[in-house]
C-alpha cells in the first residue's frame, strides 16, 4: 500500500521519479505526486493513474527542473482520493515537503494544537501534519539541524511511518525515517535514493541499506548517515556529517539486491499475473534448490537441509537451534493474512500429519487484538509474501513478549519480518508484481512442506524410506507442472468462456484441499469481482447448498487419495442433481466424473500432501482468464494493494 521514491544526485529528478512510481503501481494506489527541491519547493500531484501525473509534469516543463526530489503513490486512509489529498504535502510557503506511508494515530490532537497556533491545513490527510509540525519545531529550535528537528517531530507522533523530507533551503539534503513501514536506501555513485520497495531502485543500483525499525537516514550526494531516531535527539547542539559512518552512526551494512530489472517486467506476457503463474515451475525449483538433495556418498537417499533453522542463534542462552526448539515445541502457531493464511492451513495439515506437532492457524489481524495464551515452549510461524504485513508483524511482537520462538516464511529478502523473527525461510520465488498472489502461494506451500519433512525426520515420525519417498515426489513437482501448463492453459481458457458472466461461484475441497478451495475462491473474487466462497465439501450441506441452482459454477477438488473421496463424489453427484455447472479437479486417469461434471481437469499424480501445489494452478488460470474476458484490471484490482502495511 502506497509507494515512496526519492532521489538526490546529478540527474534531472522528475523523469526518474515518474519512472519509479510506475514500478510501484502494483502496490495499489489512487493518486500520485512529486516534489522537486527549489525555492520554493515545486509540487505536482494528480488523482488517478501515474500517467495523469506524467502528462501534468510534461506540461510543466522547466517548472519541475531539479536534481533532488520526492515522489509518492497514495492509498487513501484519511480523506478521499483527490489532487489536494495526494502527496507530497508541504507547508503553506512550500518550504518543507514530505511523503509518508503509514498512519499517524494522534494526528487530530496535534493538528488541533497547530491550528491554534495559526497553521492552515488544506487537506484531509494525517501526512500534512508532519510538514507543519517540522516547521513549527524549527522555529522553536533555531540552532538545531534539520535531522534533529525531524527526529523531534517523529518522537511526538504515534503510529506507523515511512517518510522522506526535502527542504527549500537545503539543496543537498534528503531525510528518511521508518517506524512500522519499510524504507530502503539505494547507494549509487554520486547519487542516492530512498524507496519503499526495491523494485523502484534496482534499475539504478543493487547496493541497498534496509533501514531498521526506528532508524533515520540523512542522505546527501556524497554519502549518507544512518542513526536511531532517539540517538539523533541526543546530538542536539552538535552538527556533524560523514560520508558513511560517523561517531553517532549505527552499523547498518550495505547488502546486494537479489533482483534484476527483467524480473520486474512482463517479459511478453499480457499481465504480470499470467507471467507469475507460468513462472511457478522455475520458482518452485528455486525454493527447493539446495534444500532437498541426494548426498554424493549415498545417492539413493534424500536429505532436507534448512540452513537458517539448523544453527543456534548467536548468544542463545540454551545453545539450541531453532529447529531443535521447533521439534520440542508444545505447539506451533501459524499467523498470517489472506493467501498466506491459506498456506498456513496447509501447514497445519503438514505439521500434524508429517511431524506430529499440534498446530493452530490464526488470522494475524485477529490474533493481535485478543489475549492469546502463549508460552515459551510455543513457536509462532509468520507467513507473508512481502514480509511487511502490519498485522503479522504485530503478532510477532506479541509472541516475543512471551519469549516464544518466532520463525518467518517470507519472499522479500531483508523485509521487516525477516529481520524481526529469530529464524526463517526465504521462498526465493522472485518478485511477485501482480496483486493476486500465485507463485508466492505455491512457494509458501513448498516451504512449509520442507519444514514439515525436516521436523518429521528430526522427531522420527518419518522413517528414512518415507522421507526418501516424499522428497523424490516433491523434487518431481516442478517438472510435472512445467509439462502440464500449456495444455492446462488451453483447457481453462475454454472453461472460462462458459463462466465469464457468472455472478456467484462456489469452491469445495476436503482435508488439505479445503485451503485450496479457499484460495481458488479468493483468486476469482480478487481479480474478476465475481462473488465466490470456498467450503469443505461436506459442509456445503450445512447451509450453502441453498445457493446451488441452475448454472451456478461449483468447482470441486476430488483427488482419489483424499480420505473423504467417496463422500466428495457423492456431494458432486448431488450438485449435478441441482443443475449446478460443475468443474472437477482430480487425478490424471480418473474417469469417475466423466458423466457427472461438465468439465474435468486432471492433475499429474503425486502424494496427498503435495497435491495443493498442483491443484491450485487450474484455479489460478481459471480466475485469470475469466477476469481477462470480463475486461478487469488484473494486476491492479480495485480497492486492493499488494502489501497491507497499515492497520
């Protein structure tokens, strides 16, 4: 949600800012704007797409000339989408400008205080407050530097923020800070930049610094300095700057982005979502690489290695590795939101069946607002594609308060969840630009399956032969998907023609396929705007059966290895008796539904626990083609953002 980019260097900033905002469009937004440092600061902002802003900037000509600027795509939280409410926000004299991701919770009280002092607010946003607050504090702190003034202002606000400030009297200063909202520093040659997302930086540099919680960065053309905001407050009365690390700086190292420009472009596909569906064989190979293998000395056997979990954390009091603590845990708690919650349900099935560990799955957004019973012997597993999901981060903080082990499963390297948890697993799925998650979901499923297999062997729930069998089957999944995708795409495209005008759809599955049904329903409603719901197959009798009538699409997962297969078959026959339009997802070679279902999609055969990796792909493609035929905005569906980073 929302996107920030800021540039300081020797190139004209406006074109760079616009290009970066286009990279950030996938995050979801309703307006966009830029601010260029000058006397006064020059601001252009427009409601709607970045293209509207680009046209306005083109018409502005030299009015937006300059080599230092900030830019933003806004997701409305305070005030409706409009030009006035768009970022950047400035003081009345355009002497200070700020862009902001997050929510200032006490902005009303602070706004009232500033209004009484004579400050005029022109927008409905909480962000405008920051510009006026910094200006007011500067008047009171005449001898303080801008970093000191900004730090003081940020200490006064409650809530979450990722911010970037520029000043009319400072042509060589850009200030960024973060608390609860990500911010990345890109380090170039004679130029530096700030962004909320690495995709906006990668075409300029791959050297980045991930700001940690509560950190501020002072950026100039010749260097930068990272400090804790509280530490900046202690420097009041001093005025020093160093190209990298000064006396009061914190050690926050440069890291290399594992991202290429090609990965964040469509590569000939009509939409990012389709590209990402088709990229799943490669993404799953990357998720498996180096984690399951056949040792040279024993090529007939398989091993699972999860390096991030198998080493004791430096300074751990008991010297135990995260894997050892998980194996001895009284309970695993999975906290996640949206698609990640669905992969969490699959994790529960895998951890209990393959490793014998009791597992609960929680909506992170609910978990954080009650008083969960957590003990130090519990393990909280946080799953998030972006690694920045606000509710999931709060769940981690709660678990830490009770001294529970926290483990992150994320896709984005260096993200907040990756840094806040005690240990974790990266998906290595590559960037996912489409708002509707596809390859990140299957990557998450692979990650939890690997973890379940490793724990199962560690706890001696799985024998050597069983582990070998599962690893061999898992290793074969990417090739199975790759060989199937072309024919599957053709088949789902045909089915989509029949269902593109539907108003409602039902998805059903039993056991480990119930989360797949939920995920299929979510994909369809996310991008096609068709109302869809997922149910356990037998539960449809307990109410939802009343929704089934002529031509209502019912998509059923019915694999022969499912313990509830016979009951699922009976339910499908009942759906047909009520004239539903039935699609069945089943095993290759299964003819049980040939005279029952209107369409049968046959998946490559694999083990029960691995079937979600295959069974979800037809649902992704079906949703995609239906949305495409309905003319929907597939990569940027209305009202949705890629990463929910505000509460």
